[in-house]
């Protein structure tokens, strides 16, 4: 079970949101709520917003089965709108994140992640950006150099001399130096393209290019439904739901940095 579906209530007893046991404990430990039962708390303050009060997607709880095939084992959390994009959105829109997170079994999750790469690649091409954030040719050179560094470091005794020499050529050419140290090999094995001066964050550019977050999210929902044909989505979940912006939440890890206490709708 990956969703606890615990309940947060307002001071007057109105149901506001479902959440995890960890979230319940967070409020209780800070004396922000009283315990009603093991799965329910009641806030002792009036939250800044009540955006979940009439929202079935927040109140009905999440199924603890794969929404595609119905299996209840080996479940993972799937962000229908990938988090790499959500994290670049304005905070006012991030309240919507909970409404598009659902369980997928590992088999279905892996199946979708394999297919969705083509969708990401199409998006990258439309924006004129390499899928990995650098030009494809440069990324091929990175992969080749990293593979050669790993081969030299971990399998050099099993590699024929000619092949080993070829690996050294790839590494030296990539690093632009003749004398390569063990530290150089270690660094190359864990090479991070995001540290390059020519790296462009595809997800950040895609979000900035989106004229309408609701339409951006709808395209991801449509792709997921078209490819996976989920059979067990909640009835309240719809593809063309408009992104809600009228209430803003602040994640727990950020809450203490703010002067006012606000309710968190997050599992």
C-alpha cells in the first residue's frame, strides 16, 4: 500500500484532504492538530484555504491498485505530469500535483516510461533542444566516453589489448589530455551533463514555453490515457481538468520558512 488515505479536517470538522501517515505525524508533532482516530486529525487553526473541501479528487482517497491493470503488488507512484516539469511551475499551480499522482505496478510503469521517451523526444525537437539537454552528437560522445572509462576501470583485465587501446583513445579524446589519472576515470564514470556550459534544461524551457498550464497538463494526461488505457482511474479524474490556481500550498519542508501557517494538500 503506497497511499495511506488519512484524513485532514478543518477546525469545524469539515473534511479537507487525504494525506499520508507521515503527514499526519508532521502536524501532530508540531501541535497543529488533534488526533481524532489513527487515520484522522483535526487542525487547531484555520488554514489559509479550503481548496479540498469540495474536491472529490482530494477527498475520496487514492486506490492502492495499479490504475492500469488493477494489480495490487509492486506498486510505484506515477506522476502523470512528470515532476521534472512540475518543479519549474509557479507555486500557485503546484497545488494540482496531488490530483495527477496514481499507483502503477512496476510492469505498467516501466512499459509507459519506455514509450514516453518518444513523447519527450518530440517535445525536445519542437523546442530545438537535445533530449538530454545537450546536442545528440555531444551526448553520444559522452556515453561513449563514460562507457570506455567504466570498461577501463572495471574490466581492463578481460578486454583484448586492441579494444582496450580503443577505449583509452575515446577517454583521452573526450578529456582532451594524454595523461589520464584514476581520478579522471572516476570523474568520467559519474560525468554529469548538467554541469556543462552548453546544457539546457529541457523541462524548464518546456514549462516556460507553455502558454497555458492546463493545456500543458492535458497533453500529458491524454498521452497517458491513450497509451496505457487505465481501467481503474477515479471517476472524478478527467483529462481536461483545468489547473486550479485559487489556493496556494507550501510544502512542509518550506513551511517553517514562512510566517503564516497554511494547509498542505500532499500525499
